[in-house]
C-alpha cells in the first residue's frame, strides 16, 4: 500500500512540473493615481516549455486595459521556448473606487496548453480630497554608538539614533517632521509616509557633551504634521562611564640660564580620575629645579623623575611646571670671581707684620719688650720710597741700641698725648725682597696685665707719585700665666 502511495505522489509532482509552462513578473511604473488617471506596469512573460506558444491577457473586472504595443493585448504575445517578452500594460478604473490600495488581477493564458496564471499588482488610488483620517504614526527607536552594539552609549563617540516609523492607516503623509529633543540633543528632519507604510527608518547621528557623567537621559521623539504634534514617544539613553589616561600637552620655554618645562594634563574621560604625570630630571639638575605644584622625585630603571599625582574632574586641566634655573649658580660664580679679582686689585704689594719676640719681666710684671717689624715685597715688581711708622704708647719709652742686621730709625718724635712715633725709611724694595726692623721698649712701670701695641704703618710707591698704604696687626704682650 505504501509503495502505491509513493508512486502516486511522484506522478502528481511530475504532472505539476510538466504543467508549469510559463512564468510571470511585474514591475511598477506608475502605481499611484487619482480618479480617471491611468496606471502603468511592465508585465514580463517567460516561456519555460519546449515549444513556441502564444499568451493572451484577459481584461480584469472594473478596469480598462491597453498594452504598448497594442497587439500584445489584442492578439497575444508569441514567445519562443526559453525566452521572455515584456510589454507595458496601462490600466484605467472604469468606476469610482474608494481611495486606497487595490489589487488588479491580470490573468494570462497559454493558448497552446490552456494553462492560466494570475498576477495581481497593487494600484493606490488617491482621492484628491483632504484626508479625513486621524494621523496614527508609531515610532520605535534604536540607540547606539556609530558602528557599535545597541544598548549603552559612550558619550565620547558619535551617537546613532534610528527612528522606525509605522503609518497605522491609509493617510498619505506628504510631510512629517521627526524631532529629537533632550537636554543635550535637539535635532529634526522632514520625511514622508505613504498610506500604511511601515518600518520607515530615519537615522540621526548626533554628538553630545563628551564629559557628561554616567547617567540615564530622557530622549523625546516628537512627530509633527502640518505644524501640529501628532505623537510623542520617550526613550532612555544610558551613558557609560569612560575612564581614560590624562591627555598630556608638554611644552618647553628656554631663556638665558633658565629652562621651563610645562605639562598641561587634562582628564578627557567623563568620570573623576586620579593619575600621575612624570617629567624627567637628574640629581644635578634637581639642585637647581623648582616645581609647581611642589612634588617629590621617583626613580625607575635608573632614571629620575618628578612625579605629580593629581585627581581631576571630567574635562578639568592642570598646569604642572618644572623650572630649572642656573641663575643662582651664575651669581655665586660671579661673586667668587669678583672677590678674587677684588682681592688681587686691592691687596698690597708690600705687607708689614708686627711681632713680639722677647719679653722681660720684673716683679711679675712686664718691664721690657723687643718688637720685630717684618716688611715683605710680595709682588712681582720693585717698590720705592718706603716709610715705616710705629707708635710706642706713653706707658713705655724707646730704648736705643745698635742691633746687627736691623735698620736704625730715621726719625723719633715724642708726643705727650699719643706717645712716641718712630719712623724708618727704605729707599727701595725689590720684588720678593724682605727687610726686618728690630727695636726695644721699656715700660715706665712694671705692667702686670697684657699689653697691646698699636698697628705699624707702611707707605710706599709702585710708580712715582702713586702712594699706597699697608698696615700690620697689633703687637700683643700676653699676661703671664
């Protein structure tokens, strides 16, 4: 029994295939008309049987039919096997139809086999009068980043909003404004909706504040027709938190002995971030460096850095400055050079030293003192007309004696108030030459305490008429322990 059913099924399929001798196709040329207008389509017939056949087109009910060329409708279309032929069909309503979409049944018959097929193109009939339908449009929205998945949105990338529109009745909407509105988005676009058209997509690409914090934002989709709002829909946009490394913008300004390195660090994410910024330095350079704000140094892989740790709000920037100044070092060097130059400029060519070389004591007090004056020419040139002056206080008197190797005084003067002035003259002192002057004084009374003898004074000439002075230290006789 099963075998019989199988044979019967194969037979029926074979019969069905055998009877399919042609195929139909239709393409719309003018499918929207008003009462009295003529619609046009292109009808294509393909002969799929093995022999040539003629195909006729029957007149549909309530429609007048013509073809271009006319013979295709009145005489039929003769088509060779495996070939196709296309004709233009013109259709005009014979009666007043209600406006809207209508199917026109075109029946085609293969004369040779008697096979019939019907194809039903749709013609939309416009009333030409004001539409009384109440607009009924529904909007659905998909939100994402451009090239991203539907869902949460990164505010730092362009946002794509796709509005899908469905016209729920036969109203022909020739101008419809789609408006997107929120506290960050304000976009609109004009479009059209055919009667009962569905899934009409309008795509908006917008940019929002890239520093907007993570939040949910209400987006209104407003539909406006003829200046009137015909629909309002709401959709939440959820913005993601985006944390990114600081944007660092370095710059260097160089002046004489000063280098200023600046880094402007900016938080380019939309959430608060704590990050670090580094600027390279060294131990020696660090001695002459000041940073703003103040910071510490770190060392990594043998390299020393100034490191700032900063917390910045979204979009916030801070300027970090490293000022490397060698001005203090230059000032110190200049001062040292000036001191050295000054020393060599003002130091005397001839120096005089005063020394106490022998002290005699009587009854525990000082009674006699021997004084040594040492004159040295420390310059590399000769000096002339040297005059040495020393003062003996009133508490003592000069003791004249002939000492070998010493220069006798040229002049001795006594004054009641200041004491005794002793003067020696030296005509010339060659470079690096030294002279010694010795003399002895005796105290008028035995002095128990220390004695300080005044400075000795030396005048001389390096060039004729140019007089210079030099002074010794005080001669001190210490108190006996």
